[in-house]
């Protein structure tokens, strides 16, 4: 079960993603104004929530911020420098500072920028593979 969705990538990964992201849902021309639906304005899959950014630098061995709390539907944008990656892992892997990738977790490779929409509450743990032993780890808490 994947509880996040990749939005866009400036890098070269996830080339096998089959969805173009363009759902041409024949939207009617806006001749009908004022059709509001209570609570229906925000599509949890539209990525219309707040965008949070996690950055790194070449010199530092940390994610900034390392621990981030967001709301369901928010986007997290990872901006990795060429010497760091961000790989989702299990809580055990995170706690043990090892490098086993989560099979359906998010992956941001070296030097890439990627955005993910988190659609369900929960905690995501991630690491930088070459620097996990230096405590270069992070969490995304989705509330
Ligand atoms: Cu690193």
C-alpha cells in the first residue's frame, strides 16, 4: 500500500510510471457558477495542500528539517544535493540506522528534486544511504 503519490521529478527516476498525471476529465465550461459542495473543494489527490520543502547541502550531513509534520494532502518537495539521497525505510531500519529500502517507499536519488503528496495519516521514515551512520535521517509525520 502506497500512501503517497509522486507529483513530478526533475531527475530521471520513475520513468516507468504509467500515469501521465493528466486526467482530462471533460470539465464543463464555467457557465454554472456557484455550485459549491460542502467540503468538496479539496481533492486529496490534487496536491492542492501546502507544499513543504526538505533540503540538504553539500557540506551538511542532515535533512532540513529532519522531522516534518504535515497535513493529509500536503506535498513534500525533496531537494537533494549530489552527495545525498532520501530513501524511505521501515521504522526498524530507521531505528537501527541501516539501509534496507522499503519496497513501496519513496525514493529521491542523488541530486534529484521530487515532490510527493501524502494522502493518508502516518509516519514515514527515511534515510540518506551513505550518511545514515552519521544520523542523516528524517521523518515525515502526516496528521
Ligand atoms: Cu547524506
